[in-house]
């Protein structure tokens, strides 16, 4: 009888990509993938450590697996596993701790275990890119890893410690990965990595890589996902003219205060960020710009915070992912003076969240009367189809008998103003 | 190519009571002027960033360090002896001169204290560079590496002593002088100085895209 395996992924899209690939390998080796709430022989938890909240969530999931596993095993990997490796190795609820550098060895470790061998992740070769393109994933879109690690060393960030130095996947491997998933039938690929804008492989930079990607034939689109605002040229922005490149980027602002950006050691100014946002909107009206904001960074005064609020209002982001600053051990920000109390961070976070809801609704409303090319992801109970347009805004198409994983050109006629404002579209004639 | 490894200390050179240079084995580390390394004692988990002070063609690596009394790493590094091992990782960072500007660009380097380190490396690595340095220091003896700069390109701005080049902070110097709008400005050191100096130069008409900062603290 085939063994059952369950996965839980916390955190970023890079983790999602890596879990998809590992799950696909298990599936090829005849393991049966089951839900994480079911009984399984192996529980794989791909953890996150970006904030203290992520640590807590990761710990909670590890405990859930421990309660369910009985004779099975728990394998913990990802950023939290890397950050607290020794501590987790002493945790008797966990059978194997696999750091990021050796994440691709999870399959071999499990196989060895059931063959009666006890192996250690460090016996396997370090490989950041040995992830096979996944055929059956937990998603309708395919994540493509192009890069790992980060050399920016922002003062708040633990990621350079747990993901290591920046490293780029060879161009041909990336392109082959895309060709493969397009062949599998995926209609949207999402570029992932820790700091994808710093992609550089033997002279091909990020812009050059995207240029090559959009030349790949096939009916699919490319989404850039999360990227740092490290200075892009107009020629990069011009690439969005190509129908394959979705007019959406998640560019991390973190703060609208020049002073806080300097303290964070971010490599741009708020002013340049704003110019870039305006440029994109001028070139592509309605361009979907979403962002991350950290509230309550050490020394953030009310005045600094208001600069972020004003910036967010004036740019009108499609969504703001708000993080309360959280101390990460060993970072420069840990040693900065004037840490804020939790209640104040919560208050500021709430203000940004409310503002984000407002700007998101306004941004989405501006699509009424426009068209969207919707990739249908699910069919709702009433038979209507739901998916995402090229701007990464959810759209319900009011028509029955449509197919999932297929593009439809729709006219946007209205918006549902609920918690997740959703556009309503009609198929174009 | 980045490396992580143990490098021997060749020499510790005291410049003032609190500031010193560590000259370290270079091994095969190649870097660009302006980049930094992560440095710590071999037997210590704590590492800190230090800009590379030496030139790209020097046979050794040098860093210029100010001992911070209530800090944890800078104070310990000062007690090392030649032959001791240091954990070195790098080179890291993006605080470099853009290659297409090195020949023709007009550079203004603005530093506070040991923030002069990356500029020392840039000047040493590019002998024909068209630059001017404004060095914010408290007293004249903090003019680390003065002999390596052309005297009319290096301006000491002293806040607590008169008698060297300019009496006052770098920001006072900027207020009182004009700069061509095509000047490419690099700032390094204390964030308060950097913020003020950036604002002043932007108000004087230098575009934001020509301002580059490396914040130490
Ligand atoms: C990219 C980068 C490059 C750097 N390059 C250099 C360099 O070339 N030379 C150098 O001396 N330092 C440099 N620093 C600062 C250095 O990394 C350490 O922070 C510093 O040596 C103090 O370390 P510490 O462990 O003793 O104290 P920490 O615990 O790190 O710092 C304690 C406090 O000391 C103050 N401080 C930090 N650095 C300095 C300084 N240079 N002068 C005065 N006060 C300071 C700050 O207020 C800080 O909060 C650099 C920092 C960065 C981010």
C-alpha cells in the first residue's frame, strides 16, 4: 500500500513553489498526498520565520502534526528550520529538521527512513535549484523559482541569514522550467525568489530574463509577484507592453518616511518610489501596484508614520500587506534604540489596513467599463466562474458552463463590494 | 564571487585612541570598491559589516574601525594580534560607482567618521577619479588616510576643533557652497548626517537618482 504524505506550507511564494516541487516528487514515487488534517505517514512542514508571528504559526503546525502522526514521521524544513535548527533538532515531536540549503533532499530522507536508515540533511548535496517542475500542484498557477537568497541586508530582515547569499538559477533552466509547465497546461507562471530583481546569471539580469521569458511561445502569461524597488529603467517598464507580462507588481515600500527607509537600509527613497509608481500608472493606467508596509519600526514617530499614510493614499495601492515590526534576533534593527510598544504597532497596523481596504476598492472600481482577460480558477456553486484578470483582481464571470484553466475576455460591468471586492464580468461578444 | 572563510590578521594599525585599521589576508577575494565584508573573531558568532578600506589592487584587505564603547564586536576586534584568525564573509553590497561613470563622472563623497572607508577604497582603486570628499569629523586628527587623497580634493569639516579645512559640519559646508547639478553624490556613515545632506543637495537641484547612501548606524 502506498504511503500517505501531507504538506503544510507557511509564508512566501518561494516556499509554495518548493513544496509543490517536493510534493510532485513524492507523487511520482507513488506516495499518496492527503490533506494535512488527515492521518498520514509523513508530515512535511515548510516553515517561515519572517516575523515572530510566523514562528508561532510554524510551531503550532508542528504540534498539530505531532498529535496526528502516531507511527509516522514529521519533517520540518524552511526558514524557521534553518534559523533554529539545533533547537528544533532537540524537539522530540520532530523526526527530521532539514535546512533550506538541503530542502530538495526531503524525498531522499523520507525514503531512507522507511528503508530503515537514519540520515541527516547535511549528508546530501547543497542545492538551491534542484527542484523539478511540478506537474500536479496545490495551485492552478505555476510558481517558477529563478533566484534564492538576498544580499541587501535590510536592518529588520532575517532572510539573508536563513536563505543565504543571492544566487541565480541558470537562464536555460528557468526557461526550460517554464516551457515544461506550459506543456503541462499551466496558463500562468509566477516568478518567485527571495530578491528576484537582483537576478543575474552570467550577465543576464532580471530585465534580460523577462525579455527571454516573453518570447517563449504558448498561450500563457507571466506574473512578476514580489520585487524590491531597487531602481528600474524605462526599458524594463516598456516590457509590460507585451501581452504576456501581467500589469501587476508587488513592490515592497516598507515605509513612506525617508528617514525610516534610511534606518532600514533600503536602497531607494520614498520620492523615487513614488515617481516609479506614477510612471507606471501613466504608462499603463490602472497598473496594479500592491505593496508591503512595516509599521512600528524602531524610532518610527507619529510623523514618520503619517508620511507612510500619505504616501499610501497618494499612490492608491491595489493592496497593502501590513506587517507589525517584529524583532528578529541578530539583525541590526534589534540593536536600534526606541522600540515601540505592541499596542502602538497594532494601532498603526489597523490604520494601514483600513486605508488599504479603501484604496483597494477604489482601484478595483476603476475597472468598471474596462476589459479583463480572466483565467478561470473555480466554478462557483451557482455555476458562475471565478478567476483573476491580468491585474490580479478577482473577477466573477456571470455565465455557466465555462471551463477552469482557460482564458476568457470579459467586459467588467460591476463590482461586489464585500470583504474581497470582486469584479463582475460578462463574456465579450 | 563571494567567499566565507578564516583570514589571518596581518597587522593592527592604531590611528587614534579609538580608531584602527585591521589589515587582513586577502586570499582570493575580489571586490568592487565600496563593498563591505562581514567580519568577526573566528571563535565568535557575532559578525558586523565593515566597508573595505583598501583598494581593489592591494594585496591585502583593510577595514577602518571605530571602537564603540558599549558595542560588542568593534571593541573585541581591537584586542586581536597579528596571526589571529578572523571570520570573513563577502564581498557584499551594492554601494559602488557605476562602471560607465568612473571615467567621466564628477563625484562628491560625503562621509562622517569611519564612513570615509568606502571612499578611500574608491579613490585608491581609481587613480584618475574626479572626486571631492567632505569628511565630517570632530577633530583634525580624525582625518584618516588624508595622505591618500589629493589635498585640494579632501575637505575636513570639523565640528569641535578649528584650524584644519572647514569649521563646521559637512551639512554647513553644503549649505555654503554650490554644486553642479550633474554631480553624483555618495553618502556614508551616520544616518542623521546622510538624511540632512541628501535633503540639502536635492534642494540645491541634484536629482534624487544621483544620490546614493550607505548607512552605518
Ligand atoms: C554596510 C555597513 C558597513 C559598515 N562599515 C563600517 C566601517 O567601515 N567602519 C566602522 O567603524 N563601522 C562600520 N559599520 C558599523 C559596524 O558594522 C558596527 O555596527 C560597529 O563597528 C559597531 O559594532 P559593535 O558590535 O561594537 O556595536 P553595535 O552593537 O553594532 O552598535 C552599537 C551602537 O554603536 C553605534 N555605532 C555603530 N557603528 C558606529 C560607527 N562606525 N561609529 C560610531 N558609532 C557607531 C550605533 O549607535 C550602534 O547602535 C558598518 C555598518 C554597515 C551596515
